[in-house]
C-alpha cells in the first residue's frame, strides 16, 4: 500500500486501513503527525480540481474536510468547534 501526502503535515506518511468494527469506514492515519481521521467510502465523488472520482469527506472529532487522494486538494475545511 502506497503512502499518500498527508493533508495536514504534507509528508508522504498518510496511509489507511479498513475498519473491522465500523462498516464502510476507512481509517486514515499519518505516521509523521497525530492526524487520524475517518472516511465513509460511500461518499466518494468527483474532484473539482483533477476530475477523478477520488474526492472524499474525512472527519474526526476535531476537524472535517473534503480531500482528494489523487491530487491532494483539501477543501471545505472546518474545525468541529466552529460548527457549534
């Protein structure tokens, strides 16, 4: 499995695994920073930047954003405390 560029620290240390507990959830984590975030694979859509079907919505307790695994574009970033 190839490492991707982390959307937070921008190092090529971002990797994933499929959750054994939560159905349809992929867990992404970075070995270079503390980012661990969750993806619901059913929400994948076309990226506005590269036009590949590789944009997904990632969310954690702290933050949420759209991220494209093909071109590493981050959009609609929000800290969850801003949503209250």
